[in-house]
């Protein structure tokens, strides 16, 4: 049995309300953002935070909750599309910060906003092939820092990290992860060019047209359920990629799932779009209250990349795990400080001063 031994998330405490962004820009209607798209707040990244620092924090939680010796962790697989470095890895930094063995295998995975599930696939493959007994699969993004001021994406683009410690330790796997099905496509619904800071939209990807997230996830889910011989009614919980809160609801309707199957996993209303950390964070929230035997479908999406789908089956080990865990996802989500737009823009470095060198050192 190969699956999850522990999990952890990291969400910045600093948040900004949709009403505050609208107050500054006046570029839409609050009813559209909160009632139709279903986003009320998003996280604001602090000046000393990035995808790496959030990844380290979430990984520490995952390791602590699993009570697995650090020296037994053989791999660190870091998935993000907002890596602070263009030409060097961040997984090595994470490995050092966690105090893992120098012989650990480190790898950065860049597959748009499904980088988290891509990293999970790599970690599981390495374990099942006998290379490691356990590994960290991390999804982390700071989309809020890479979203242009005044754009519609600014209402939802958020920041966070989710780490799944996976392995094949007998009796310690709290949720077994099955096979993956993927749909890959070169659809440029969003992208960021080399040398540019802000993520651009390649066109309108609306729920009505089915372009992008809706189209790809529906195809991947149908293919996977047919492959494993299950019907939508056979799943207890369903977790979809959620750039906004309405997307998982629309996906549930198109894939044949009920509102009850998807409702508990919707986190975008309170947190916005967590990118590569979205599915992992929602899974952590579900595992906090899951019961043995429950089947949870995971479906991620990455712009210009496609969709990944798998199923996690909760085991009896979840009961003991829950007693020794040191955090609750709901508590982290509720632990917040609301700031105004000026402070959010300052924290995320969207106010820039010109460089005027006074001396060679200043």
C-alpha cells in the first residue's frame, strides 16, 4: 500500500477582502465576485514569504504529524509555477531548510497550477519503483505576487502551500493513492513569458464555453472513472481545482456528482486560487474529518498543461493520525488578519521605486 503518511499546509495569515480591491479599482461588481464567482477573500504574501518559505512550513507540519524520522525521507519533489528562481532549483533549499540528508533526491516540477499533483506522481513513482520508502510531494504557489494590479485575476489570485508526505510504511498510510489519469493539452488560457513578472490571460476561459479548466477536468474525470470501473455515486468526496468557488460546483454538475460530494472541499470562497497548492489544501481539509473507507477523487488543472485525476482511499490509520496531529486546517484558514489595498500592494512588492545607486554599496 502506497499513500499519504502525513500532510501539512501553509496559508499566509494576511488576507484582503474582495470589497477592498473593488474600492480601489471599481472595475466590476461585488455581486459578480462574491455571489457568482464565489470569492470573498484571498491571501496576501508577506515581503519575506515566497513559494519556498511556504513549502518549508507546510513540509515541517507534514513531517511532524507523521512522526516519521527525517533521515528516512528519500526525496523532495517541489511543484510550483511561481518559483522565485528562473535558473536554479528550489527543492535543494527546501531540503536544507528541513534538515534532510544530503543524499535525498531533490527535483523541481514546473507544470503550471497542477505542479502539485505532478510532484505527487513523481514521488509515488519513485516509491513504487523501490528508489525511496518515503518522499515529500509539495505544491506551492504565490499567484498573488504575479498578478497585475487592476486585473480581474487580482480578486482571486492567492498564495499557499500543501505538502503530502507519501510512502509505503506498513500500518502508517492514512490514505492510499491509486493510479493517475492525465489529459495534456497546449491551451494557452494563461501564461507568463520569461523575463515578465505578471501572468497573462490568453483569452476568456468561461464556464459557459467550457474552455480550460472545465473542458479538461471533465474529460480526465470521465476517462479515469471508466478506467477504474467506478461511477460518480461511488465516490464519497470530490476535490476539484478551484480558481474560484463556482468552478467546482459547475464541474460537479457536468461530471455527474452531487452538491453534497463537492461542498466540503470548496475553499476558494475564503482563500481564493491557491494554484498548485489548491487540491492539496482541500484534501488536507477533507482528511481532517474523513472516515476509514471513504473514497476521495482529486482532479487538478494547469493552464497550458492539462488535468490530473486520481482517487485516495482513507484507511483505518487516519484515526490514530488525527489524535497526534498538531494543527487543523480549519483553524489555519480562520487565523487571519485583514489588510487594506495599500498594505497588500506594499507587501507583494507592487509599489516599485527606481534604482538610484548612491555609491557602489548603497
